[in-house]
C-alpha cells in the first residue's frame, strides 16, 4: 500500500504543476481538511475549501511550481518534502523555499493536507518522529 500512496502523491503534484486542479480536486475526499498553521492558521474544509485555499495562494504568483524532493509513506500518511518556486505577480520577485506536507489518505483519496515549514513537526504529524 505504501508504494500506491507514494504513486498517488506523485500524481497529485504532477496534476498541480500541469495546472490541472480539477484532477487534483477529484483525488480529494469530499470532506478533506487543509491545514495551513504557519501561514494563515486556518483550516479549510471540503473540496470547495481546498479550491478557495489554492485560489488565494495562487493569485499572488505569476508562475508557481512545486518539486518533490522526498516522499516517505507511513501507514495511511505520506510525508512530502518539496521545494516551491515562483515569481511574484506584479513584483517579479523570484522565490524559492522548502516546505513539507503530510497527506493522510482514506483508501485512495486524500482526507487531510497539512503544511509545515518545520520538518520535525511534519515528521511527528506523519508518525515518523
């Protein structure tokens, strides 16, 4: 099962980088929770909540992409280490930073996204630390 969850996670990020948010959203459980504790402190609920969260984030960027650098599965969770790069809309400022997400699956659907700037916290959330 771990290999399948890693494969699904890669497919989600590939869809995101292609700009295919509908494919990504169809991979989410209807009751998905998106946790953004470091930036907004908010929890977004459901597919519409995820759509609103991503829309708000992406409206700031002329270009934006995420490159996976490491995936680790543990039970129903995948820890995704990644580098995000972008060019600010209007400012033209280039941006690059690492971050970690923990995706929790129910079957083959994501039921929870958690975004972390601190890898140790992400590892704890994934049951790895």
